[in-house]
């Protein structure tokens, strides 16, 4: 099917469609107070669980306060896992036939995924604020002033947005909601093979290589650096850990550059 | 009827999924204002055809025009003219009924106020306003399907595609959907309806195309299709009546002198007659003048089931609940 480039007017109505789709996804959340409560308690639980239960057993070089080491990791981990909710959301729409109805309507097809990821991003911002507040209550601080702090949050949101598009693409590829849910459980180990909880230096060599090249590790290192929290390794490390901000921005942009066109094409093109 | 006059016009439509040939050269002409039934068993290609007509998927071959526009080159124009209610109720379970209609209205580019108004109106008209602000997850199957149906009517489409609109519904909900479809057709909407239920096609459709394994195997009015295999005269004989004598007398009115089916145990004889070729009084008179003594006699018109069996050589259709058959024959 030949697709002509959108004109300004179609771009504007496409954006309006995107806002409508976003609105739709936010409305859904409103009907699930349980999920809202879960979104708000999970950060508290994570900080308590990892900060206090594991924290006593994990010794970190250059800092006696584990929460200072942990918080950047938790913020990035929460972002990565939260952003992946697009995976099940899109798979659900597909399997319920809602996507078929949308495809038969004169709306802009690209607006579906953009609206979905925008809604997810808004939810992510709230999650980030809540978890940071919980961290502050339990003694975490950002030490480098307003600029680097905002930079760190911006980096987390960029990372979050990239992962939400990755989820959207995967969600449009799987055939059922169950497959999507199963795929999501794989995310946790992938996120955990990183420096979120412990420095990679103590890991077995093979695992350490994987962890050091994991974009999650780069994002966490960048945040530790920008927040002025302990755990930024010196000396002999991999390129992403030595250049964490660049590596994070780079990997996020690469993910976006790959996933946005592919995910949009999945919806733009007529389905099979 | 030309491609321009027809509301749906398909010529040589083919669609393949890997090795599966879902549609192999479908020709279809649906005139404006009619209710067209696409009747076929599971896997015949009904949903695939609807998905092509509704611009959800592209055909592999052939030409398809809907409302005068080509579904491939002018898909966007087509989308402004159509409504779709899928086989699986395509409404958002995590929203209320009202929100579903409002959001779809907005995506049909209605203004906020107009979308709100339309949602209220439709829920009212189709007796769902009591559940307007409840989550769709709490709806019964019938309510959900009705919501799906009215979601396809937000912009009062010229053409409505209904893919097995009553599959899996209880008899009462099915009647409600049938009433709605009739009202829409009366209002001038062209409806293309797929079904596995024979009496559904019989009751609603002006024209039927029977589809099997991706091909249209027959088309015509329900009456035409039934006429193809004619009717049967069934006779139950008096205990004293000689079977052979009765069979001989009945053979003279059978279509093309076909052999009668004789059941000596039940003492019944059944013969094939051409559709509408003979009336019951004529049969009775014939039996009387031939001196055949009967307990009971009747003319049985074929069901579309039998038509289908005859056309495809296999029994594919789902028998519908029988209580409906009794109460809703025209
Ligand atoms: N997306 C798909 N991928 C692969 N095969 C498909 C797909 N959709 C339909 N089919 C196949 O095409 C044939 C026709 O299916 P369908 O149009 O759904 O039939 P119906 O709606 O009449 O039950 C079936 O054999 C089905 O398995
Ligand atoms: Mg089907």
C-alpha cells in the first residue's frame, strides 16, 4: 500500500488522535484503583526490601550508605520494568480486536503507538517522582545541584521512553496477551544482570562482561555520576561504563530509531 | 450492476496466508441498501473477506471497491464510509461503555461535544444507558455485542460489516441484534453480514452468497437457493394401504420421476418435487383420486442446511438452536 507523507493538516489531526489514544489509556488506569495503589506501593516496597534487607549484607566501596548506591539503580530498574507495560497493553488491544477496529477507522494509524507510549511516559513520570520521594525519606540525596540532577532524571525518562517503544514493538509482534506476559517476566533477570544492586567487579567474568555492556548498567552509572552517589567505577572499565551518559543517550536513540519505525509500520501497514 | 453503482464490488479477490489460500477468486456485488449474507462454515474465509473490505488487510489479488473507492489505493476514503463489528466484540473491556463510544467518536474526528452527545444518544437508543458508566468487563455477552454493534454506527456509515454478529449469543440477545440489523437496513444502510447460522441468513439477507474454502459456491435469494434442491412430499400411509401401490402413484408427481424413498417399517414414503411446483391440496387430491389412504401428508421445504450440503458435498454449517426455528419462520 502506498503511503503518502502526511500534510500539515493530517499531522495535526494525527496528533489529536494520539492525544485521544493517550487519554484512553489514562482513563483505563482510572478504573483500576488496585493498579494505581500497586504503582505507588511498589517503589516503597522496593526501597524497603532492597535497601534494608539486602543493604545490611551488601558492602559497597566508597560509601557506607547502601541507599545512596541503590537509589539510582532502583530508579532505572523501575523505569525499565514500568516502561515495558506497553508490551502487554498493545498485545491486549491486538487480541481483543480493538486494533482491527482502529485500523478500519479514518484515524492516523501511527497515532496508536505514539498515544500508547505517551500515556505510559506520563505514568512513568509519576512513578519516578514517587520513588524519588521515597528515596529521599530513607536518606538518599542528590549531591551535585540542580543541573546534573535534572540531567539524571531526563536521562532516566529518555531511557524509559526508549524501552516503552521496545515494548510496543514486541507487543505488536506477539500473538497473544499470554505470550506478552511471559515475555515480560524475562525482563527482570535482564535488568538484574547489571550493576543495579551490586558492583559488577565481583561477578564471574562472563556475567561481568554482559553486565558491563548492559545498557541498564550504563544508565545506572550515569545517574550515580550525575547525582553524586557512590559506585562509579574508576580505571579499567568497558566503554559504556567509562562514558555512561553518552552510552545511555546513544543506546536510547538507537532503540528509538529502530523501534519507532518498525512499530509504526506494524500498524501503518495492513495487518495479516 | 457496475463497479461504481455497487456498494461492495469484488472481482477475483484472493488472499493467502503462507500456504493457506483463504480466498481464491471471490466475486461479489452488493447493491446499495441491501442486506447481503455471506454464509459459510468455520474457516471458509468470511472474516478474511470482511477484513479486506474494511481495509484492515490488503488483498493479494483482484480488485475490490467499497462505496465506490478502491480498498487499496483509496483506503482512507473507504474508512470514512464504513462501520465494522467484528466476530470478537472489539470493544475495550477496561473502559465503560460510554467511554468506548466517546473515544471511538473522537477517533472518528467528532468534536468533544458531538462525541459526548453521540455516545449518550446511541446508548439511549439501544437500551444500554443503564450500563453506560459500568466497565465493559461487567457486561453480559449480549450487551457487549450490542455495544460493539453501536460502536460501528457512530458515524452512521454507508456500509456496515457485521462478522458473525450473533455467534455465541443467547436467543434473546440474538433477536435484539436481528431487530437492530433490520432497522439499519430499513434506514438505508447497506449491510454485509457473515454467518454460520442458516436461519440468520434466511431471515435477514436479501441475497446470500454461500462461501466454502475461499470460494463462492452459490449465490441468490434464500428462495432461489432453496429452489435449487426443491421440496419433498412426505406421506404416512394407513396401516391397510399397500406400499408399492402408493409408491407408484406418488412417482407420477415426483420431480423427473425420481424414485421415492420408502420406509416399510414406519410406512412412510418421501418424494422429491420441484420447488413450488405443487401445493398441498393438489397432493391430497392426487392421492384421493389414486385411492391411496393416508394418515398424514405434508410438504417439507428444504432448510439452507440441506442446500449447503448439496452445494458443497459436506456438512459444514452449525445447526442453530431449534427454538428459534419454530418461532421465527417467515
Ligand atoms: N492471520 C492469519 N494467518 C494465517 N492464516 C489465517 C489468518 N487468518 C485466517 N487464516 C486462515 O484462513 C482461512 C479462512 O479463515 P477465516 O477468514 O477466519 O474464516 P471464517 O471467518 O469463515 O471462519 C482459515 O483456514 C484460517 O485458518
Ligand atoms: Mg470468522
